[in-house]
């Protein structure tokens, strides 16, 4: 039932997935697969406080040596980040996710790299842990490119750490695969990681050009909706920073139609300000501010929401 719950929520059947996962936990309260599904449903339906309360309590009794420990801690950090609680997200990274503290395994790469990258693009916040420690986990991708999910997350680490040599090896290897007929490498992985690189270099127009067409193919990279969202978020930030407000608005409207989050309404406000729709932006900012009611006072995004609101209110 835990596995079947996963199948349901990943195709949008949230209540069905939640019911199956909860039934599974009733039978076996220590079932990490079912707890994982509960976390996904809460995240996908923007029930972050419920998700954090459930998963935080569940993890209290979960063995730190268990396989799922890092990944479920990552989900807990995502709940905190969604609520604007950067300090709590950082705490989870430092104690339960960071490879040098928890485990230096390939599986840790995606959780660590994507969480830090998110904090970087959301508010230029970087944990007191060097990106360089992730290079060790990402190194196999440069030496032997292949799995799209691993390679895409390795690109985040190489880009943020400024490891140009490893990134170049990754690109060369993927290009060789593309030349031999690997359509995923050619059509999805390569443009995606080159877009990440362009974003890291501050070339947001190029990042949007490369990543925009890949957005509809992200399932080819692998992973769950929650895991792939880091790349969609990067594209959205690229659109906003490149002042491509129509593209940003279209993507945000689609996301907000599925679930409303403070971050998406804040991003929509930025697009509305850029498009000259001040009144609409004011409403979006009020909605974002209400959603981040319990955010850390020094959260960069919450601070910017307040600043923008004050300017528009004048």
C-alpha cells in the first residue's frame, strides 16, 4: 500500500494516495515508504505545517542509520523552506542531510545539492558548509556521465562550486552520448545543465532560452515532482531576472492553478510589478505575506515582500 500510495500521488490522486499511505502506517507505523508518501501529499497540496508536524514527529523515532533518513530529512527541510523558515531548513541540513555529517553516499547528492541550490536562488542564502564537499559525490558524473537525474544534480554542485573542469568533463561526456544517438542526453540533460550553468554565470536570458524548452520534458530526467521542482524554480527565477515576465506569469498561473504557495504568489507579484500591474501585485504580495506569517523575520524573501509592499502602498 505504501508503494501504491506513491503511484497515486505522483499522477495527481492526492487523497487516494494519502488514504493508502495512512492505512499502511496503521498496519506498520515504522514504514518509511508510507511516511514518504504522506510527506509528498502534504508538500504537493501546500499543507506544509501539517507535513512538518507529521514528518518531524515521525523522524523522532526513526533510526539515523536507516536508508531513508537523509531523504525524509530533506523533505522536512523543504516543508520549512516552503514556510519561509530558512533557519530551520539550515538546521536540518547541518544535522541530518549534509554529507560530511550524515553519509557520503551517491544518494545524498541530490538531496544536498538541490536543497542548497534552492536556498541560493530563493534568497542568496548558503549554509556554513562548502559546496566543495559535494564535489566528491558529484565526481563520478564527470568521469562517467549517464544517469540524467544524477548528472543534473551534479551540474548544480559543479556550477555552484565553480568547478569548471568537472563541468566541462560532464558536458563532453554527455555530448559524446548525444552524438551516438542518446536522445535524452541531447534533448533534455545537456540543455538543462547548460541552462543551470548559464544561470550560475548570471546569464539569465541564455538560461531561460536553454531551459524553457526542456521544462516540458523534465520527467525524462527522473525523480519525483518535488525533486524536479528545483529545475522548474531555476527556470522561473531565470525568467524573472531576464525580465521575461509573460513567460514567468504563464508558468506561475499553471502552478498556482494546481496549488497556491506563498513563494509562487511572491514570484507572481514580481512578474506583475515588472509588467506594470501594480494593483494586482499588491494583492499577490498580501497573499504571500499571509502565507509566510510564521516565516523567520530575517528571511530574504519575506523581507523583500515587505519592501515591495511598502513601495507599492506609497
